[in-house]
C-alpha cells in the first residue's frame, strides 16, 4: 500500500542499518501506542527524522519525544505526528493537496510529502524556513513547497486544499484557513490557550463545518505575522 510516492531521498538506503533499525523500532512503538494507519506508519519508517534536527541531538531522533529546533520551537513528538497525519488522511483516498501551517523542522511536511501529491508548508521564522527548505530539497521532496509567510492567512492563491494541518496552537482556527478548505476537506489543529489545548478535527460539507474535539495536546503558539 502507498507506493504511489516512494521515498526519493538519495540517502534513504545509504544511511546504514542503525537508522533504519531505529526507525523501525520507533514505528513498532507507535503501533503499540495505538497508531493503526498503515500508510502513515510506512511513511514514518521512511522519513529520516535525524536529518531534520541538530546533529548534537541526533542520538534522540528516533525516541518518541519532541525536541528543540531553535528559536523557541520544537519538532513534534512522533506519536503526535502520526496521530495528526492519520486524522488528516482518514481511511479513504488520501487528500490530493495539503497545506501545513508551521513548517518548523520540515519533518511533518516530509511525512505528508510521502503520502499526498502536493504539500504546501508555511513558516514565519526566516532561519527555520531556510533550514527546512534546504533539508527537504536535499532529501528530494520535490512535491513539498515551503513558503516564508504568515500561516494565519493561509495561501489563498493555491487553495482550496483537501487537507489543512496546523502544527501550532491558536485560541481558534483562523477563519481564512477554514475558507481555504475544500468541500469534503479536513482540517486538523491544536486549539486553545497554553496548558489547555485540544486537538480538533474539522470537516467541511458545503457551507457547514463539523468539529470534533479530541485529545489534550501541547503545542507552541500560533503567532500572526512574520518574525
Ligand atoms: N511541524 C513542525 C513543528 C512545528 S513547531 C515540524 O515537523 O517540525 C510550530 C511551528 O509553527 C514553529 O516553527 C513556528 O515558528 C510556526 N508558526 C507559528 N505561527 C505561525 C504562523 N502564523 N505562520 C507560520 N508558521 C507559524
């Protein structure tokens, strides 16, 4: 399943047994933790998470924890990446185009890049944007496009999107993003004040939007405007 977008990164096979083993162990742990979406698990077995973090932390790359990426931001915990990606994809055909708000390290964008045809990812902090873009390019993710822009405004010229994933928490989901969600499309986002956030899944059906409130989560804040 999910061989539509095989990994294209040049290092994928040359990384050595340790990294693939470490990734396989991580994926086994995610399975135990309750992730059942096979395509998502397969994607996470392929994406070299260590390439998205500082070398000094690479020994922790395949632990199921969030890690600092500088500028007071973090690469999300793998379980959270798997869970949110599975919620975004659902069980049917994968979405065609996905918009991610909060590129950060670029790791979540790469996981999406393994699973959908086209990914746009927006970041507001210039050095993170530059690093993520370079990393994704080096790994060969030509279907992932990273932009330096304020994600609360979305990317109106490229929408509507079949899926929107927000990886920073706002008090509410920006209206512009709901406007850019295609009919039948799904938006997954952490919502709420610090210390009181929950994962939300919103689905558009024509003019109506249904909302499901799920697990408590802890994300860095969604901040309007560029840094
Ligand atoms: N998805 C990332 C983790 C994101 S951390 C990964 O896989 O590594 C959240 C990111 O959202 C941070 O990099 C932060 O700068 C960014 N962010 C916060 N508000 C934003 C906004 N309005 N537009 C774009 N990016 C934003």
